[in-house]
C-alpha cells in the first residue's frame, strides 16, 4: 500500500489553483435567484428551493475554506479526504436541485447546471482517488477537469439566473 510519508507528500501537492480556488468558485455559487424578475408561483417556489440548496453548499464551502487556509504540506490521504468532502457537498446540492422543477422557460439552463454539477462531483472523486493512489499526474489532470467543471457551473448558473429572470 502506498505511503503518505516522505517524498510522496510533495508529489501530490495540489497546484496553486487547486482546492482554495475551487472552494472560492463554489462560494460564488451562492448567488441567489431571488433577485430575478420572474413571476408566478413556479418561479417563486423554484427560487426558494434553489436558494436553500445553494445556501447549504455556501455554508459548507466556507467551513472547508477555513480548513484550507493553512499552508502546511498535507498527506495524500488528507488531500483525498478534502476532495471527497467537496464532492459530498456538491452531491448534496445536486440531489437537492434534482428534486426541483424549474420554470418552463429555464429547463434547458437548469439541466446544464445540474449536468455541470454532476461532472464536478465525478471529477472531484477522480482527483480524490488519484490522491489516495499517489498518482500525481492523474491527480493534476483530475483537478484541471474539476476546475473546468466548477467554472462551467458558474456559467450555467448565470444562464439559469437570466432564464428565470426572463420567465
């Protein structure tokens, strides 16, 4: 079984854009839909459910960000645990969002958002697995995919916000 000691600690040191940047991007997900100009019961209900789901992610991301603030070298297992926690948070948010019914004019944008969220979960799991297996190249590649997925979440969220506002 691979060891967490010695040179392996540095081998899996996350790139600069890794977890702090991903968590900051996740915090950006906290933009609410309550300010949208949409009208009607389904828009209000959707916005309320959406905001509740995103608020959980926001609170949990804040907690993870505070644990990430230290600049000490961390073991591959610690990195994997943090990535798994991040994937768990994304998974909870995804499950909450999948239970919502978006307004009719925003269903395409909502599907894009949930797909990007699901892709982020898969990327975080791959990065965690690579960290546990001490495979730095796979770990870096998975982190790049995760970063791209989180950026896509932000784009999809902006599109959803515009679509709900236009409903």
